[in-house]
C-alpha cells in the first residue's frame, strides 16, 4: 500500500549541495499558509506559466481536498521553518493510464541549484514505484529551460511538443513540452535518480 510506504518513509532529511539539510514530508492542510508563501516567492514571470494560479488560496485548498493518496501525493520540503519546495505526483484511475503519473515541482528561488528538485523528484519516483507506476511524465512550458534541463538530467526524454497548448495567466499561448521517463526500465538498468 502506498499509504504504508509514505507513513514509513517520511519525514525524511536530505542533504543539499551546500551542506544544509531539508526535511521532506507529505503536505497537510496546516501547511497551506506556508505553501502559499512559497508560491508567492516565485517570480511573477514563472507564476504566470504555472498550471494554475498557485498564489490563490483556493488552489492550495484544492490540494488539501484531493486527499486520496492513491491519486494525488503532495510533498513539501522544509528548511529554516519555511516551505522551500513543493512536488506532486498525480494520476487518474483510468484504465488507459493507471500505470502512469504526472510529476510537478516548484522550488523557491533562494533555494535553487542545491539539488532540491532532484531530491524531490527522486522521492516521487520511489513513491511511484511502490504504487506500481511505470511511466512518469512532466509537462514543461517550452520557455521553462530550467525545468527541461532538470528532467533531461534525470533521464526523462522529450516525447511531444504541443504548439500553443498552454495559456498563461494573461491568456497568451505557449508551447508545451512533454517529457517521459520509464522508471521501471530505469530501475532494471540501474540508471537515473
Ligand atoms: C526547475 C526547478 C524545479 C529546478 O529546481 P532546482 O532545485 O534548482 O534543481 P536542482 O538543483 O535539483 O537541479 C538538478 C539539475 O537540473 C538542471 N537544472 C536545474 N536548474 C537549472 C538551470 N537554471 N540551468 C541549467 N540546468 C538546470 C541541472 O542539470 C541540475 O543538475 P546540476 O545542478 O548538477 O547541474 C526550479 O527552477 C523551478 O522551480 N522552476 C519554476 C517551476 C517550474 O518550471 N517547474 C517545472 C514544471 S513541473
């Protein structure tokens, strides 16, 4: 059971590149204000490209309400009393895609390039493997070069480019890049994070 794995695995302390430590655990409704503060710290240009208006308390509330851990696993990383990163594993119960899940990750600007995203996505991968998932995908707006670099670095392959598939907060069109990782095959061959 994925629930049992999560209960056993978290909270987990991970070391970052600068020697500091972050604590990773499941998001709870009590974290909502600190999670909102994390998203509020993200530059406006990036916020405009996120999948939803994550500075809107309703969006974070929806995260709290998606309480079925089989289909929505929201993780946070904490440092110095702040939420510094949020990552979510999302899947649908459809027969077609129940072996697949979507990965989302945002790291607070002052805490980037420390390996936090790598650690968080790696945690989501472990959870996914325990949930019987074999394919993970990431949706990146084509301009999000850091995100594309991250997922490429983690062994994800660019499988689709959907022109003007995304609208930003102002309704402007952007291309969407879909990146995919076969985590079962990666495990079998010992590659990736
Ligand atoms: C993309 C993002 C999550 C990366 O977070 P991060 O904690 O800085 O990433 P990490 O430190 O774990 O970096 C892991 C690898 O990703 C790549 N990478 C990350 N940021 C990069 C950058 N600015 N330039 C080049 N490569 C980068 C590198 O290969 C890096 O490995 P290295 O540091 O050993 O070279 C962060 O920039 C972010 O939150 N961006 C805005 C939100 C977003 O685009 N989310 C993705 C949509 S799901």
